[in-house]
C-alpha cells in the first residue's frame, strides 16, 4: 500500500519531518502576518493529484 501511495506523490518520495521546518518558520514570521484562512499543503504534490482525480469523477 505504501508503494501505491508513493507512486502518486509528484516528487516521487515520502517527505521528511525536516521539510516542514521552513513552513513553520514562515508561519511564525512577520512574512505571513497578512495571511488569513489559508491552507499550506506540504505534501509533495499529493493534494494536487487527489483534487484532479476528484474533479474527473
């Protein structure tokens, strides 16, 4: 099952916990002070594939 999911990840691999650090720093910084109600997907492109699949159905 893991290989099936991994094969649908655009970057072709599972993410590492360290890859979330940049997003966390951005959200905690002044650079994100004007953001409101947004979802930042740190998923290697999985959500793009899933949203495309759902729109085709």
